[in-house]
C-alpha cells in the first residue's frame, strides 16, 4: 500500500485527505497513518495538516523498494521489482531468482554491487548512492539465436529512458554501449541459460553512470555521467521506471517478427558511428571499414575498402572509432 500511497500523492500534487485514502485503499485511518509514518522514516517529506490531509513535498531522492514500485507504469516489465541496498551482482541475483521460479519481467535493482561485472569478465565499479544497477529477467519461447537482439532493444530503451527523465540525448555505440559527448555512460551484460534449443531464461544487466563521480584512471578519459552531462541531479528510480516503460514498448515490436525489422531504422539513427570509419578488433585479425548500421538480426554491417560488406557479430569482437572510443 505504501507504494500506491506514494503514487497517489505524487499524481495529485496537493493535499489528499486521510478519509479519501481510507476509502481508496479500503483500510482504516490507523493503517493510513502507520503507512505515512513508515514512509517518513524512509526519508519522504510528507506534510500532515488537520482538515486538509497529506501532501508529498519536494524531497531529496529516496531510492528504494517503495519508490521504484510507485513509479512503475508498465504491464509486465519491472513486475515485481526487488530492491537491494547491497548485492554481489544484479545479474547473479537475477539468475538465482530465475532458477528459483521468478517470471518474465522480474526486475532486480541495487544501490550497490560488490561484484559488478562487465563484458569478458571485467569488473564494473558499483559504488552506493551514485548510479543505477538493474537486471531484467526474460523467459522467452523463441530460439536461442534470437536472444542477442534483446540487448540492442535495451540500448534503445535506455536512450529513451534517459531522454524522458532528464532530457539528455544519448547515442548508441554498437552493440549496446550508451554514449554522451563521445563518452560511455552505460554498459550492459546479457546472459542466458540454454538447454539444447530451449531458453530457460535471459537476464539483461544494465549499469548507468548517474551521479558525479571520480572514474578509475584507465576509464577516466572515456566515461561520463548523466549529472555531468546535464548539470543537475537525476532521479534514479524515475530513470529505471522510464527505461522499463520504453523496453516494454520496444520488446513488443520485436516479438511481432522476432527480428529488428521494425526497430532497425530507429536504432541506426542513434548509432554514433553509422556512416563513419570504424576499427574492428577481431581476434582473427584487426581491420577497418565504413559502418553501415545494423541488419535485421543486429549484426553490424561494415563496408570494406574493396566495396564488399561483412557482418560483424557481437561477442568477442569489439568496434572502435578510428581515432578513439567512438
């Protein structure tokens, strides 16, 4: 009920009487009073005025279970949401939950990770009170070879979620890094459990740099944060909710055709190196070419000097700009 009370107070933006809350939720005045006091203890600034009711005033960010629940406007993505103050890794927790029966749309969110991971086993610095770390669980019935595309869909959703939350326009560095001002602002790690030709589950982990912070020397030149770009604090729970809302929309379009046919043009329009020279770091041999965007399966099309076009698959291959990160 606390999340529903928050959502109602936020939507109203004015005093809501205790009697109205009682009738709306079918509970006693005492139950409402207890819920309000518990929300105050969690950090919410709620005024209580006799004969007027309760008012949610401007407050410092409260990033937690009830705030996340109160902001979700989706049918399935982000339901349920489970918040952890500290977790080893949202991906590890999501995989454990998926194996124990968590359904499609379950979302794991953490304020801090002690063992955050990026691609190829790299560690992902995950301090508390600063960034967003979350993992979405999918339990699809399509073939495993379709699963790689769900990460590109998440890239689209993060771009839209950021724009809806703070107005910052970001771009995508293939396949799923989100960049602003030429620097990385978000990374993703998708993992799945497969048996023969059947997917048990897919987990999509996302880490977004939100608050001002000092980056490690090895990434300081190529990383940034939303607050650094937009110049003001960004509400993390609202950001997570907006990304889930966008993902649900894009994923529905993907599920119609099980490819990126309906999303390809939009994705290529956000691809920061589309139409530019790129360097493909393939273990079999590095080469350069002209990025021509993605195909309907999400591979990057690279035009070589002889005019031929090769399809670059995500995984062990990385793509960089000729003169730097993008």
